[in-house]
C-alpha cells in the first residue's frame, strides 16, 4: 500500500479555508493554554486529595481551596481543548480520523470519563462543605477518571503519528478486518509522563501565586500563606528536577532515524525548561516575589515544548512525504474575518469582569 497516496486521498477535497501556518500557530498556542489548565487540574486534585487525608488545619484549608479551583480549571481545560482539536482536524484530518476510527470505542469512553471526572471532583468539593471528613473517595475517583482521559488521548495522539502501523492494526496482523474500535494500540509511558509531571510544577507555582494573591487580605492567616508559598515552591522545584529526567527519557525513545536531536525547536524547548528550573531554585526562599515571573516563564516553557512537539509531529510525518504546507488552499476571507473579529470581541468583553473579579478577590477594589 502506498501510504502517501492513501493519506492524500483522505484529505478534505475542498482544501483549507486559510493558510496552514495560521492554523498551526493557533493550534500550538491553544494547546499550550489547554495543557496548562490540564496540569492545574491534575496537580490540584492530587494535592487536594493528599491534604484531605493527611489532615491538619493548613492542609485541610488548602485542600478545600484546590478542590474548588479544580472544578473551574477542569471547565476551562475542556473549553480550551476544543480549539486545538478543531485545528488538528483541519490540517491533520487523515491522521486524526484513522486513529479515532481504530479506537472508536475508546474515543467515546474518553468523553464519559471526562464527564465522570468533573462530576466526582464537584462532589468532592461541594459535599465536603457539609461533611469535612467525608467524600474523599470522590476526590480519588476524580483523579482516576482524569488520568484515564489523559491515557486515552495520549494513545490516540501517538497512533496518529505512525501510519505505517495502521494496516497491521486494521487487519490484526493479516487476519480478518478489525472494525470493533476496541483496540488501544500505542501507549508510550515516557511521553505520557512528560505531560503529567509538569502538573506538579504548575500547581506548585499556582500555590506561590495563591500566597501572593491573598497576602493583602486581612482575613487570611499570615503563617498559612507563608506555608502555602514555600510548600508550592518546593513541590515545583522537585517536580521540575524529575521532569528533566523524564524529558530526556522520552527523547531517547524517539526513533533515532528521525534525527530529532538536531531539531532547533527541541533545544529551544529544553532550554526554556532548564531556565524554569533555575528560576524555581532561585525562588525557593521568596516564593511570592518570584510567583508572577515564574508563572510567566512556565507558560513560555509550555509554549516552547508545544512548539517542539509540533516539530516532532512534522518530523514523524515527513517520513511519509506528508506536509501540511502541500495542502490545497482556497482562502475564505469572510469566515476568517468573522472568526478573528469574534475572537477579539470576546477578549474585550471578558477583560473587564476578569479585572473586577481579580480586585474583589484580593480585597483591593476600594483602593483603586
């Protein structure tokens, strides 16, 4: 089978409505935003569950706060997942379609476990207000469901990168055609871990921001805020050190014949990650002072890693002589202008309420 011919046949015959580099740029940006909130969800639920069972005034207070904010972060992670998913379907439609067809049953399960994860975490937060000692099991279930969703989407993403394996999976190594959609064929633990460990980097930085944000409030215990900031800084530092090891572990599993080690985008991402680690080392003793710079640097590092991830995908697909830049383009200026205009208008509309909510939360509205 000529794989490149098959991939070309699976493309949308209408082509792209705008230039592919625009979709690619927006895909990387929105994916970085999405994975940031995914990190905050996983790290937040994990620490909320830990604090719930460990006990102690500080742990219980932080557990309640993280359980509450995790419901918000999960909502944002779900909403922000729509954009990169749509961009993937536009420029990488043959790969995403085949991967989802091979594991169609699991694609449906993904939606179910995300919904169950949201419900379990919401119960963990809401019901515990009436019974602080109970409902910890729902926090555990919420974390399990979210991790299951992560495993499924990771498998679907990896399966899309290896068209050379599709025929084997579709025919069960040459036997009857497999149409059940029950298979999960390609899970890479190193890759999955590379997305999971940063959850504790970013929730640690979030705790530093939490301490900084509530410092002006007279109703917050100073000692509690000190503890949250220092604990968050320590968690983020340890997780960043682990991430360096995990990142190179995953890199060593990438096929050597792709020569990805020579890709400049990889080393830009690595450099940003190492710079973040240095920043976390420096911010250990003054977490509130370094909270905003480290949060900014963390997002830039995620963006750099997301760019390296896209470069790796292009490297995988180049083996099959496939490039999104060969896609036919039929520019539709009307729909593009409507999309960009709506996007800008949405930013303007939500900017003011976000500013008000920020000031109300800090107790500084009357001072401005």
